C-alpha cells in the first residue's frame, strides 16, 4: 500500500495523471473503472484542459465501478457527470465507453455488466481485472456502491451486485469486492476533512476497520493499492 498526501487537488490530479500516462505507455491500451460522486470532477476537469494529445484517449477503455440506477441524463448519474466534465471535452471514441445502464432493471443490469466485464477485460484467477481502478470513499466508509449496511455484498460470487443507498434508498449497480481486488492498480482518491476519521481508522487499524467498512476490504490480490489523499483527508493520520 502506498500513501501520498497532497497539499492541493491539482497536485493530486497531476501525480495521478502522470501515473496513468506511465501505465498507458507500458500497456498500450488500458481499461479503467471510474469512480463517481464529486471527487473525480476536479480530476476530469484537469484531464479536459490538458494539451491535445497529452493523453491518447483512443488507448483508454472507460468503465465504471458503480452507477446509480437512474437515466444517463439524470443529475445523479455518474455517466452524466463524467460526460459533462470529461467526454464533452476530449476525443474518446464511443466504442471505448462501457457505461452501466442505470436506466435498466438493476438486477438484470448487474448480470449484463458482469458478463460484459468478463468479455472485455483480462482476468486474474478467472476474475475480470481492470488495469486501473479509481475508488472514492464515503464518510461512512463505503466504496463504489457497497455500503456498511450491505457489507455482505463485498463477498458476492458475482462480478457485479445491486445495492441500495442507506439514506435515500437509491438503487445502485456496483462492482463486487472480488472484481475490485482483482485490479492491477487501485487508486483511492479521497479528499475532504469529512473523510479524515475513516481514513485514519482504515489505514491505522485495517483489520478492525474491515469488520465495518467496505473501503477497508480493498486489498488487491496481486495489484498495487495507492491512497491519494489531500491534506484535510489525511489530517488525523499519525506522522507517516
Ligand atoms: C458514487 C461513488 C462513491 C463515491 C463516494 C465518495 O457513485 O457516489 O462511486 O463511491 O466515490 O461516495 O464520493 P465523493 O467523492 O462525492 O465524496
């Protein structure tokens, strides 16, 4: 596990982007699972203002770690957020965008997307394996759309699961823990003081945290795990 703390989101976005460029140059074409919510917006805005050609977007196949079960035109949609902050500004071929169809029935979409991953991705021990997996973390310790009250979903034998937001009841489709942990490079991008307590618990007492928080169950089988934190999110960590 690698932990990097950044004074500004721009520093975080730049370092993550440099690592992404290295992975693309190593592998040629890469598969990436995007996280949703608000944190990725500044990263996507950063990518959108890069000089043309700095990243060859034709070499990137875009997937999602989770999606809200809403229309792709709904403000809650992770796809819509990504389109408005990234796809509307950079030349990503349509055939490189594999969105979760939030407008579909959640159960059947989880099956469809799970099968799609098996067809599109390399596998690690027969589990679909992303080259790069972005994750956020909620202040309750959830990641992707696996929440503490449904932590049992982490161990699903399926590639994708249906989940429910604990407050709004909003249905979600999410990667399961086995697909998350099969990824080659996992990046937790976590910013904001409201995440500091869970960051401390998960990094400093991982086994205790793993009993409660799905984010503490992110332990790649053979890949790398990077915690990219801004100063506020890291403020409670003992000096590393
Ligand atoms: C989602 C995300 C979710 C997100 C965390 C953190 O669909 O909401 O995938 O896991 O990463 O909730 O969200 P913020 O970045 O908005 O704090």
